[in-house]
C-alpha cells in the first residue's frame, strides 16, 4: 500500500533535491495522495514523489508511482489565474480525446481526471517518464550528454501522426463551441503585442521591438488563432513537457507514449499545435548549439522534420494553404511565450531574452524558410 501521507516528507525532499522542503508543498502532496486513494488511482507499492517547479511556475507537476505496473501523473494548478480556464475545459471534457482503451501506434491520449480542487490526475503506464526529462538528460543535464539521437526520430514521427489524428477527428464536430478559442499562451503573447495591454514580462515586450518581423508574425498568429474558419480541437501545449514515455530498456524499440496535460485545450488552427511542438524542439536545438552539442542539435532539428512530415502524411486530407508557414510562425510564438513565462515566474534572464527572440525570428528567415525547417 501507499505509505501514510506523513511519511512523504522525506520522500519529497529525496526525490527533488533542488526544491526546498516547504510545509505548504508537503501538505499539497499529502492531499493529492489521499485524493488519489479515494479515486482508486493509487494502490499498491510505495509513493515516489517527483516535484517539478520548472513547468512555467504556473503548474506544479508530481509523478506518483503507485506500483510496478502503473503510475499516475498529476497536475496541480498553483497559479489561480489558470484555474477558471481548466474548469471550463473540464466542463467540456466529453469532447477531449481519450484513447486509453484503443491507442493507435502505441500512443495513448489520456484525458485528465479531477481528483481534488485544482488537481488533475492522468493514469499512465509503468516506466513512464516525462519526455522533457529524457531530452534534458540527453543534453547532459545531470550526467554525461547522449551522443546517439536517432531514437528521437521515430518517437517524434509517432507523435506527429497522433496529433494529426486528433485534429482530423475533431474537425466539424461539436468540439468547436465546447472549448474556448483562447488559452494562456495566446493571452500572454497578446499582452506583449497589444497596445494598451498589460504584461508581466516588460523586458520581453521592449526587446521584441528590435524584431519587427517577429512581432508582425506574432500579431498575425494570434489573429489567426482567434479567427480560424475551420478550427479543430487543440491540445494547447503539445510538447515534451506534457508527454510521458515508457523509459524502460525493454521498451526502447517501440515505447508506449502517453499524451497528458489537456488543461489548456482549445479550439483553433491545427498549425498551432504542430508549431508548438516544433518550437519546443527548435528551442532545445538552440540550447544544444550553445552547449556545442552538435549531435543533439542535429537530432532535434531532424526530429522536428520527422514530426512534421508524419503529421502531413498521416491523412490524405488537404492541409490549409500556407500551413507550413503558419506552423513556423506558431513555432516562433511558442518560443516567445516561453521566454515571457520564464520572466514572469523566475525573473529576467538578461541577454538570454534577446538570444531566444533572435532564435524565434530565425524561423521566419526567407533564406531558411519554414518549408525547409519542417521538411516540406
């Protein structure tokens, strides 16, 4: 059985050496474990709590291991401003994808289960690990960098195909009025580009003035998000930080994948989700280049191409005109929003703001071109 909540104190500290042992966090974890028990989502084994503060500061994630056969990934919305939108999404939860019974290509779409106020659980498979953690470890965070990045390509191809399935199935259905036409990402970017609007990342808005092409692309992308004439169901943050992969060695050939984190689901242009994932990989490629990790940089850029090509080839349906360009613009938007989110929750990183905005702007360069970036 899972140990009594009082025994989680040391486990919380041991699992997260970089996080202070604050009583507030421990109390929240205790409530989560009790709620999971009541929901029948935690049974057997010991509870291993991994707390992640780096989820934008707005969402604190705990991965609770219940047994050798299953895990539960938990999202706790510590930022109260995100809770109303999540509540609205949950009211329309019947339209969220959920392939827990019949996954396709080993990719499970796991809908959130509300277990306590501002707390949502995702039952995932044994050996599940955050995809983002796997990438950071490969870059050398916490150990030696990984030189073999070929493993990343087929995994990202499967994720591209799965995303196209979500978009194609949802188009033309009742999901459009059920889900909001905005999320925290678009609202934050609107604050950077809108005249008279407030922002909690003034340094990003000021630096953005030095990149007129990028600013124009952000304006066009936000407008497109709200006005797309044929919207689909969007995940909202389709990226490695919301995806869990079976990391056990015996599953390396074709690991199970669980797509969680649907609390910012919205109705909008499919190019947004595709661009968001690509933007995450391209941002990591920038960091890999800064670390002089050529193998990782090349692997991440190739993975972005594989993801996009799999998305395009998954269906015979024609994509909207300019889809590749729109995906590149949304990839740039993702990078800018991530910078703004970092400034909001962790403070101004100084020269890093300009460096990352320059990387976002480079996705729009005519000499590189979005079609070349995504392999079109």
